[in-house]
């Protein structure tokens, strides 16, 4: 019998995931990390990317996350993300459109400073959403 760990992913607006998982893999600022039941406690900052987990039935699931923190305890992983969205809830075409618009802004010669930084951040978010949907298809 496999030991499960509780996984909770929340944003300031709502709860995204609340279920048991066999393993949780998430994008930390120092690199991707994995947590199984009995893991040593730690707290880390998240980077934009895809959180992967295997649910209690063995199904692989993905959640796009950006910003925030993750806390691992021996029996629970809590992710407090600024932005989080289940891969099946992401509008892929909208994310691709956002990425293309951000690339055009970045490639424009007359864009600099805060506007360029905002375009780079928008591209990172859009590409993260695209990765959440397309990885493993």
C-alpha cells in the first residue's frame, strides 16, 4: 500500500487543489523539488512553472503556478501561489496569443524599461501556461 501525502494548492482568490497524492514535484527558485510522505520539513519560494503530482488513483496531474511559497511537511504539501490554474482549465489559445503579443513587444526596438520588463513577465506567464497544457500531451 502506498502512503499518500495531502496536497493543497491555494491562491488569494480560491482553493485550486485539495487531495491526496503519491508524489508532488514543484518548481522552486533553486530548482524543481519532489516530496513524498515522510519528507523533511522545508519552506521555499516558487518560481513560475508546472507543479506535477500523481493523485491517489495513480493519475498524473499538472497545475500551472507562479509566485508564492511551498511548505513541505512529513504528511502535507501546501502551496500558496500568487497564480495557480489546473492544466485542464487553461485556455491554450489565449495563452498562445498572449505569448505572441509579449514576443512582439519584446522584439520592438522602441520598448524599454518597465514596459519591457512587463512584456518579459507576461511572456513567462503565458509560456508557463502553455507548458502546463502541452507537456505530456
